[in-house]
């Protein structure tokens, strides 16, 4: 086996490892997204109280 052959084999091994890492990362990302969505649906969304200042756009329209 020549040095070029060894290089090609090592390159293929590295590409396979990178592909596996990418797939694991995608699975983790999907899992995190599912967890976040499930938590968000169980959580009450922020509801401002009456003492919260209006956004600038709304104030500008009133004037």
C-alpha cells in the first residue's frame, strides 16, 4: 500500500467520522428543540401588567 493509498483511506475514515458527528449533532439539536417546545407549551407566556410602558411606536402614533 502506497502513501497515497494510506492517505485516501485515512481521508475516508475522517469523512465517515465527521458525518457521524454531524448526524449526532442533528439528533441532539432535534431533541433540544422538542424539549424546548414541550416546556414552552406548559409555561404561561409573559403577560405585561398595566404599569409597563407602551412601545415607542404606539406612543408616537398617539401624539
